């Protein structure tokens, strides 16, 4: 840490229009600047070392989870797989492309990138002189009670800072790191958008499948209600059986209304992600959509240690760029303790009379270097340095948190993918068993050996497990999308 100098007035070296010893002044200024550069420039930016990833060496259940996530395909890593190759369904790929062209969140991310690029250019412009054209007039009193008037016009350079100690350069490096972080943030938005479109589209497919099951079940229950009502009117069945049949019919209608509402909501969500509402003609022109049983998603696997995998995620890279920017800010804060050398100069014409400003022989120039060494600033420079160092510590903590969050996302996605496969197989087997039970109960009911209660119970159980199968198929497809997203897939330069 660079200590704050003792309390004294600022030291100012200022020379303007020195006609005699100009060469010696130039030599003195150059010698002083070189000495200061050698003694103080040093490495003001702390040496950067990437923090150790605060995560375990392996993902939990890495072997079985990776095998389940890959769907039998090995060696394909998510960051190396473009989204056009991961999503095999043409309809889904079309919708993703529409979203990439029209989504407002992605558009904001691109505009943020342009803004960060402009801010970097502003910082870099501070490192070069700003040349302008100007005219001035001044009147100054003299010792004998008179006054002198001076008019000047020409090219001017005002307050250009000779960046011997890297203050401006460090600020430019911080701006460049922020720009790179914004680029990675844009990639993160795109990856999230692609995953959201895919999940919404898969949800719509699940809604359609559930609606088909519900309509089929409703028709079957209405037929059962019709038969139960006939048997009740002839005194064969009881009022309890009739009421139960009516309840099942109304329950199916409730489920149908809920699913229709959910599908409308999912369609609205997809339209928002797309950034536009597809016309009926556009929807009709789309190729046939995928089904949950053939989701058209390519299997992927982690491949490598967690630190290697996670460092390829754009959000982790963005957090590291913010850390680099905070590191550069420390260098800029340290440079503020050293002398600041500025230059003001002009080349043009000068005259004591306005009418003679542009006459022959009115050529003039001025050269005014200035060196200011901070002596007392009320602790401002030290406070700025402390703030920059704390900002670096905050960036380190945020970087480590980002890695931990990324590790959890990948671990959760792999665990979900691994367990859903077994659950879905069991659920399908249960659905087949319930469907077989319903078939046998229907036969026994027609032969008069089974009661209406047994038949209604079998219908209710079959409907529930068929719904559960569709929901698990949706979760299984979405889990593979989650693995792809968590591993950093969805972007290729």
C-alpha cells in the first residue's frame, strides 16, 4: 500500500512562454519524468491469479449422472455443440431463431454491449491529446498602472495528461475488462433464451398430450355416466354409484378447463420469448412438431473436472472479467499517489490588437507543462485505494459464488436427469398395469362380476397415471435442456 504523503500545500511546477531556457526546461522535465517513471511506475496493478474454484473435484454421482445425461452418446461437450445441432426438431429450431431475432431481453444485452464498447473508447480517448481550434483575449494590469491586451488564435491542447504512471491506461484496462464481461453476459442471455424457448415449447407439447388424454377420459366417463344413469333408472345401480359417476365426469371437465388455461398461458409465454406473435399462416407453415417420446435432443455429458467445465460458462467468465476490472482499478488508485503531469500548449497567432491578429509576423506559441504532486488531500487518495481493494475482494467473492452456483446447477441437472430415467420407466410400467386392470374390470363389469365402484376406481387410477407419464416425459426432456444450459451450451463463436 502506498502511504499518503505528509500535510503540505501541493507542489506545482508551471512554465508558460519561457523564451530563454526552454531547452533546459525540456531536459529537466524529461529527466524528472524518467526518474519518476523508473522509481514509481513499477507494477501498480496487483499480479492477477485466478482464485481456486471453491467446489469439489467431481460432480456428485459423476459417473452415473453423466451416463444418464448423455443418453448413450459420449464425448460430446455442451460448449462444443451448437444449439442448431443439439435441437434436432425443425419446428423448434425455427422458433429459437425467431426468438434470437426478436427477443427484447437479448436486444437489451446487445445494446449494453455497444454501450460498453463506447465507454471503452471514451477511456482510450483520454490517453491521447485533444486538439482543438480556439481564440482567446485577455487584459492584464501592469506595474505602472496601465494594462496590456493580448489576443491569440490557433490550435490548442489543453490539460493533456502524460500517463507516465499508468493511471489512464489502468482505467482503460478496467473498461476493456468490463466490455469483455458484457460480451459474456450477452452470451449468458442468449443461452438462457434458447433454453427458455425450448422448455416453453416442450411444455406446450405436454399440454397438448394432457389435453388429448383428458378429452378421451372425459368422453369415456360421460359414456359411463350414461350407462350408470340407465341402470339407475331401471333400479340396477344405486344413487351412490350415479353420484360418483357424475363426480368423475365433472372432475374431468375441471381438469380440461385447467389444462386449456395452462396451455394458453404457456403459449403467451412462448410468444413473449419469441418477441412477436406468430400469425396463423406462420403457425400453419411450421413443420410437424416434436413429441415428448421423441424429443429430438442430442445427448451430452460434462467431460472433465468441474473447474474445467465451469470455466467455460459465460457467466463464470463474466465474473472473472469483473475481477480483472477491479484489479485494474487498484492500479489506477495507486497511480493517483504519484505526480500528475499535464501539458497545455497552443500554436497560432498572437497580437496586442485584434486587427493585427492575422497579419504577417504574428506567429506565436505557448508551452505550459505542469507537475502536481499530491501532498494533502484529506485522505481522498487513500480512501479511493481502500475502496478499490475492497471492490477487488467483493469481485473475488462474487466470482467464487458464481462458480458455486454454476456447480450446483450442473449437479442438480445431472442428478435430475439420472433419477428421472428410472422414475419414468417405473411410471410407464405402472400405467401399463393400470390400463390392463381397467380392461379386465371392464370385462368383468360387462359380465356382471364387477361393481361400478371398481370400474370407476380403475378409470380414475388409469387417468392419473397416464397424466403422470406425460409430466415425467416433459421433465425428462426439460432436464436434458437444463444439462445443456448448465454446462454452457447454446453459444458458439
